[in-house]
C-alpha cells in the first residue's frame, strides 16, 4: 500500500489505533485527507509520526475533483509561523479552477474578508438532475455557490471557516463553530468535539460544545469553558458543554451536525 485517502477522523485513528505497531507501513508515501476540518494539533502529530507525506484536498459533490490543494511540501511540523498558519488552510486553487469570495449580494470581497466560497472551472457540475430551480440558484451568475464560508489570504491560500448553515449568530455576532472546535480539540482530555448553536431566549442562539473524552481522561464543563475563555473572545466560548460517548457520523466519518442540532430545534420555527 502506497497511498491512502482518509477523512480527519481516520487520520486520528491511525495515530491512536494498533496499525502502527501491528503493520509495516513503510511503503506508505502519500496520505490524502479532506472531507471535514483537520485541526492543527492532530495534524502536527500525524506529520511527526509519518513524515511530510500528507496532501490536503478541498472539493465537493458539485465539483467532484479537486478545487484547492495543500501539497506535501507545505506539511512541515516545524515552528515556522507562516508554515504553521498555512497548515490551517485548504491550500491554493488547482489549474483551470478559479475561486473567489463573495458577500450575501454576490459582490467580491477583499483579502482576508470572510464570505461564501464560489468556484468556476471545468470540474463544476452542469446541474442537479430534474431540479432546475435548485440548479439555477446554486450556479447563479455562472459560479458554483459552495455553501462554505472562508477567505483568501494575500498569497492565494484558501481558509475555510465553516459551512454557511453551521454558522452561529448569537446576539447579532457571527461565531464560526470550527474556530471554537479548533481550540477545544487542543485540550488534552478531548478526543472529538462538535460545536453547534442551540436556542437561547436572550441571545437567539447560544454556543454548545459536545465533547467525546479521550479514553482514561476526563474533564468538567467548567474546565472546557475556562480553556476556551483563555483562547477565544468571551462571546465565542461555549455557554454549555455536554459529554458524549460518541458523535454521530456518516459512512465517510463526517460528523452529522444536523442530528446533533435537531433535538434542540425540533420545536422551534427555525429549520436547521
């Protein structure tokens, strides 16, 4: 075996599971990952364990090949500030693909401004089967509206902040769950985390963290919130933390946030 394609959850399992001790992985020279957020600390651990054999790709069903890529040479586990920051990106657009960032009126945004990621290129679908209205909306203006939020830096690296539908609006402030998850994932007792918005009478939505502890480790709600307070703006820290044995995932290992949100929003007017 020389090449693997994994979602981030599987990369983490590769680090903690028995495969490294039980099997000879010396033939492995490429691990391609994507499909969900890969947080910095687990990625650094993986690079230290396996070397700079990692390649990140960003794509989606409506653009089923690669939109952007972060190649092996960008995967270095050193302390260079620029390289460490780029590890949090999805890389740069590939040949014959264009990426731009727009606001809610589809107007182009500037460097480092967060908006919806739009894609144009030969890889973009022609449309959804028998769904002309959805096709017209998704491909409005000749660009694929990805539904992902992010920004481009001055060097053309794409940073994905979250899914548009996952963004939490609390007291009028936009909170990106991925940013909160990144911080919580660095807590030594945390194996997995998902952050969602739940109904709140005062703020509209409140931040809730759902945490799976590492085997043999434990943490309290207060400890997780305090950890976030030290590393995030106060309004972004969770209002509550719940500990679970596992997070719901699809067949590809992606966390199903809709299933996590549904119990809280089932009797609300908002459709999650």
